[in-house]
């Protein structure tokens, strides 16, 4: 199994290098400084990243790298070239002004076992379709979900007050519970209540599987084109648990939508899934897009809250 992956990795790297050389020539970019290593193939950085991940110190490690190299740098990790940047102009170019010049690279393969064919694993026309499908729902979510979000925030505050008897509390795991509860409520209209530890067995299994799967996705991403080294049975089983849990919710929502009168009264609370069903009734499309938004709403927001403090 390894040989085909290695061949594809080498071929992809050569194609990527030609594209990058063309972009550098046309835009007259300067080459970024290269991150220095002590061990061959940058194995010291590889070990350092995974140790920081285990210790929960990834942010501190990345900040230290930026302090050594500057806002933009080149790395050669296990022979795989990459560019890291926190320069606002570079980020704007990649995500907006020169969006068509860049692609996802291997990210689709990194994330597909969990995210399927959703907005974070797509390029080109499929990505534009997903954006147009999801954009109206995000506009609605902004002002129709406030009551549900407020309810979860109030539970979170009560949990913090009841847990911090000695004045010290680890907020990071609570932030991850909070954002999972909020995102599940907005997306599915379903209360997990992981903050209050009141989830049923299926919900608890889902939360555990989602935690494990998304953590492995991050590790696959750090391995670049060697992502396939992380594909063990526990990872695949966790992805399957997440899919089955979301599939069951989608099936119920599709069934309920069939029984609703064409001019039913508006619901008291906005539910992303129900609104999305008005745009598509394809169960696989619904599941993949929902899991993509769930990952963004939960993990990204929890990390931002944790790193801000």
C-alpha cells in the first residue's frame, strides 16, 4: 500500500513545484526564509510538533517558530515543502484577492474520511455549489439563533462557577463542550448538554468519536502527503460513528419535513438542518455539509476562545 502513496506524493510534489515556480515568476515574489532544522528531513521538528500536540502546546510552538523566522517561512518536513504565513496580505491573497491561484492540495484527502464531500474538502465548481448552498443559512443563523446560544452560555457560566471552588479551572475542555452544545443546537435543533454531562449513550459516543476523529484529522494534516500513515481502525470507526449519528438525525428531519403542511407556522427556533432541507433533500449532501459546519463551529471556535485567554 505504501508504494502507490509514495509515488503519488512524489509526482504531486513535482507538479506543485512547477506551479509554484510559475506563480513566483509571474508575481515576482521573493522566496521566504527557510526554517532551520537540526536533524535530517526535519525529524526534530516533526517530533517537536507531535509532542506539543500531546501536551496541548501547539500554539506556543507555532508562535516560537514565527518569532524565529518572521511572518512567512518555508519548511521542508520529511522532504515535503510547505509555506507557513500569518501575514495579513498573504492570507487575503490566498482566501480572497488571488483565490483562483490556490487550491486545497492534499487537504481533501486529509479530511475526507470524516468530512466527506463538503465545503472544506472541495475546490472549483463543487466548492462554489456548497458556498451557495450554505451562505443563505449563515445569514439566517446570525440573528435567529441568539436565544439558543444564550441558553448554552448561561449553562456554561453556571458550570464554571460550580467547578472553580479553589479559583483555578481548566477552561479549554469546557470551551469544547460549550461550542459542541451550541453548534449541535443550531445545526440540528438537538440539545446534547455535554456541559451538564446529561448526554445519553449515543450522544456521548458521538461526542467521543467526533473528538477522536477531528484530532486525527489535524495529525493527518501535519503529515502533508504522508497523511495516509494515520488511518487506523479506531480512526475509521470514529468516523463511522459520527456519520451514523448524523445520518439518523437527517433521516428523521427528512421524514418530518414530508409530514409538514406546505404553509406551516414558522418554528420558534431556527434549525440549520431544516432550512437546508428546503435547498436539497440528498441525505449524503446534507450529512457531509453538516459535519463540515459542525467541525468549523465547534473546533475552530473552541480553539479561538482557548488561545485568546
